[in-house]
C-alpha cells in the first residue's frame, strides 16, 4: 500500500507538471501561428477589422483555448480510464443491472447535445463582447491626449462599463444554463440509482444476485456517476474552447487576398507607370477610388500629385507599395508588374514617408534601421545627415541611443518626420514616396524638411503628395488628380497657362484663402 501511494504521488505529480508545461507549449505555438497568419494578411483585412478584436484573439481567446483544452484533457483522460474500468466491473457483477444503468444514456446524450450547442453559442458571443471591450480600451488608451483634452474620461469609462455589462449578462446566461444542465444530469443520475436499488433488491430476493455483489455494483455505479459528473464539467470547458477557437482558427486559416509570390530581383531604375488603373476599396465597393488612371514617372524625376482631398492621391501611393491589387489595369515598375518582384526586395527599393510616420518603442538607431538589419553605422549616419536629423540627434543626451517612446511620443513632429526620412533613405531606395510629409509642420520645421527632401531627391525617383506650393512648383512633372481621374499633367508654368483645376488651386493659395496649401 505504501509503495502504491508513493507511485501514485510520483505519477500524479508528473502528470500535473506535464500538463502545465503542455498548456504553456500549446499557448505559445497557437499564438505564434495566429500572429504569423495575421502579419501575412492583406492591408484590406486590417482596414475592416478592429485592432482590439485582433488583440483579443491573440491573448484572451488563445489563453482560453490552451488552458481549458490542456487542463480538461488531463481530467477527461483520467475519468475516461476510471469510467471504463467501472463499466467492466459492473458488467462482470450483473449484466442486468448494467442494462438498467445504460437506459438513461440516450437521454443524457440528447441533453448534452442541446446544452453543448447553446453553450457554444453563448461562449462565442461572450468572446465577441470581450473583443469589443478590448477594442474600446485600446482605442481610448492610445488616444488619451484627445480624451483628456475633451474631458471625456467619465464618458469613456461609462462606455467601457456598458460593454463589460454585456459580457456579464452573457456569463449570467451561461451560469443559468450550466445550473440547469447540472440539475438535469444529477436528477438522471439519482433516478438510475433508485432504479438499480429497486431492481437490485428484487434480484437479491429472487436469489439471482448476492448482497455483496449488489453493494459492489452500487459502489462502482457511484464511481461511474462521479466520473460522468467530472466529464460533464470538462465538457463545459471544452465548449468554451470551441467558442473561443472559432475566430482564432478563422483568422489562422484565412488566405490573404494578396500573395507575395513574386521572385524578380532585377535592378530597379525607378520608372513608375500606371496603365489604365481602376481601383475600389473592398470596404467601400460602391465607391470607385481610381478610374482609368494612366501616367508615367521616368527614372530620376520628381513628380508631385496634387488635387482636392479624397481625390485618390494616397490610393495611388498604396498601389505603388502593393498594399492592394488593382481592379483593372496594372502598376509597373521598370516595365514589370509590381507583384512580380520579390516582396522584401521591392520594399528595399521603394521607401515611403507618411504624413504621420510611426516610430516604435526603441532607440533612434533602431527606428532608422527598421527592416534593414544589414545597414552599417556609416549608413545610419549618412541617412540621418541627409535627412537633417543628425544635428538634433547629437544634441540629445544619449544621441542615437535615445529612446523614441511609444509611437515616437518623446519627439516633436518635425523630429519624427526627419527620422522617418532617414529610415527611408538608409535602404538606398530607387523610388522615394513622400505622402504629405510637411503638411502638419510649422514653418521652421517645414523649411528643414524641405531641405532634407531636396538633398534626398538626387539620383532618385521622388513622388510627392503635397499641398505646399513651394514643393509643387519645382517638380519635374505635376499630376492633378480629381475624383479618381488624372485631369491635368505638366510642369508648373504650363499648367498655370491652362484653365483648369491646378490654376484655380494655385490662385486660391496666392489669394490667402488656404494659408499656404493647395487643396
């Protein structure tokens, strides 16, 4: 007995420890597979899916799946083995009483099926409300300055509480359903026990069974009932896993609409051609963004895209970056479809500086070499100098080891722009895209950025989305975009002589109606 107790203790500890490690292993692998699938998705997926929902799937749902599956599997396997052993002994003791016991199995099976389906539905809805509340929290925390400036702290707290209440109400329903299920199964278990007692007593009185065997049968039946109870409890946990896993596996198995299967790595000279391109965002299928757009940017040219807001300028940039596929037509780089190029290679040759660039938590150096692990210290310094960033970086206490803070919060708008330009230049791109890179800056910062743009434009194809006349008028070519179409093309002086949108925009700016911007 002492030996059995010792062995039981050792094996129990090993089993428990193994399942704890298995839980961590499953959670790690599941989160990695999901994250790996997410980063491969097309940009349109992120246009239509909330960040909070994605984060919830990566954290809450994966944790629910891994912990409940691993823990419940441990309990499930132990109880299945004990249940099968009890069944063998019960049949050996009395096949008649065993048949009476099994009469209730179809009823319990039907109840379990109905309960499982409804509990699964409630769990899926619960995970959805958790994802929504996570999205609300993420949105508020990431925009805390705006919330504070409008004194909306209590309003946002109430909104968050409403979403938490939705989750609580669903959990209340789950608790009621679970309570009803346990009452039903307990009733069935007790009903069978009473039936076995009556019928077993009859068998004893008729001499077909001994009292000892009846007592043994009842003990095994009680053990069987306990095992079924534990399995029922496990079943509830497994239903939670099923509900949580549905969205996780949906994201994990989702095939991106844009597959980066191109292999071309030929030298890029910098020619960009739009050949009868039409494009519509999947989130707005009834609103065409670009319609039959055609133009050519020759290597080494600086081209300005101008026009009213919402005309399609940023969409042109997104297509050059291959964030989306054209509905019609083709985007060509040096005469080759952009999709034919190797994904990593072409994004070394095309660099984008956005209107509001994102910097990551980390040092200035880390942000400049982001995606360019091969860049040397000399490359970093040269890029920073051309971008007019070197001087202000050297004035900081830790220089290139200065932490930028989350989303570059430790830096000013002009400083972030210059680091973003350095990040673009460090990869020695053939095509540099500046998406309204100076629109949100003050006059002094704009002047510094303009100097940086002038320096980095040498020997590169530069595509500028700009509202500033000082940037536009020096471009080799100006392309005017309005309502998704190219309505004018040419140099500044030539377009001023034409009676069109460009001249109207310039005159509006010169008259002071738009401060210093072309709208």
